[in-house]
C-alpha cells in the first residue's frame, strides 16, 4: 500500500501540536484528556456562525437528563433535523467542542442540527452512549412540534465515535421501523473495533489519532474485548446492512480509520444501500473540527450539508 502523506495544512497542524508539548492523550486520565481536547481545538476552529436559534435543552434519558443543543439557521421555517453525535472516542468531546462544526452543517444544509451530549466512558461504559443516542433520536422524532422541525425529514450524523454511533442508530431505526430517517452522515467512522487494516498499520503513529490513543479509548469504553463483536460497537460486524437509509461516508487519507470507513461504504453498496463515498487524500482524522487551520474542512462540511439538503428535498 502506498502511504498517503499529510497535505501542507494538515502537516502544519501536526507540527503545531507536536511543538506545543501536549502530552499524548493516552497518558492522561479521562478528565484531563477532556480538558486538553477542549483547549486544543480552539486554536484550529473558525468562529461560530450566527444562527437563527441556539437552544440548549435536556432530553429525558435512561439514567437522567441528556444535554443537547439545537441550532437552526437564520430564516429556516420548520426545517428537517440532523441529530448529531460528536466524536472523541466515546471518552472526550461534548456539544461545545463540536458547536462550530454543527453550525456550519446547519448553515450549509438549511436544516436544524440537534447535537447530543451522550454519556461518556469510563464513567458510563458501553452501551450507555448507544442508549442515550437512541433516546435522543426517538425523542426528537416524537417532539418535532416542540422543536419547530419537520419530523418527517430526519438524518443522523457524527464524526469518528459519533460516526460509529450514527451507523448504529441507522440500523436501530431500520429494525424499529422509525419513520422519517432519510440519511446517515458518517464522518471517518469507527466501524470495526478489531480492525487490522492497512491504514490502521500505516497510520498507527504520528497522525493525531494513534493506535495508542484508540487503545486508551477502547479500554475506557468497553468492559471486555468480547463486546467488540457486538454490532452496536462494530456495525461492520452486523449480520445485515440492507434496508438502512442512504449514507454519506467520508474518510481521511491519513487516518487509521480510513479503511474500515471505506469497507463500511462498500458493504452498504453491496447490500443495496445508496451511498455517496468520498476520501480526502492528505487529510487527517479530526479535520472537520479544524475549520480555521485546514481550508478543505469547510468544503467537506458543505458537501455533507448539500447531501442533507438533497435528501430532505427529494
């Protein structure tokens, strides 16, 4: 396999992080890792776009309230809704770290975006995040009037761990017969917890998301390695993928998760699901959150937004 090299903007980000002396994620405890992520991402993201509505709310959940943030573009009248699940290895990240990304997605799609602050590991182990994400999706569908959105036009989306959760939500929605789910937007998703792909080997170190960091996240999220085989952890291991809603699958060229994202897209296609797949050569994991530092991030979000708009107006 030819090893893809980071493009100039991605390499500048990697150099800046290296020069900052930030400790590797896996050497920090979960609380410290969350703080480090919140601090670091501010240097790479653009200023938040103005929205017509920004509303923080709490969704009743299985183990207490689930915080969420609804953003609605200026001038939108009963728009469709993207329920968004943030990345961060099921351990870090929140609605604030992904606020800019969600606003750009809302602006480019014309849809409302509901960002979900699901429970994090290790305080809440697998499948707590799955349970919270499903609760949020079904709650949003049932409370469309309260949210001011069109409950017949729904999508799920997320990056990395959030892409994993979005793929799982699409499968759960298929099995539950949840109406209105028209699209799943999977941004460099984790689809197989036991993946031993060429990209996993080629980009195990030095590309922001490392194998050591992934091992740290998995150790926090899962109680035993046996859980890796559960399709709610590894949707690529699901018995069948046919019948799910259409998908947008995005991968980054210099990302250890690249090949499992591509494999998920291929299997969806093989099982009759409409898929738009795009790989960004030279891009690194997490680039969607780098709207200031990496120019193509805004275009990549806009492409996802255009896909949402198309799905909602078809």
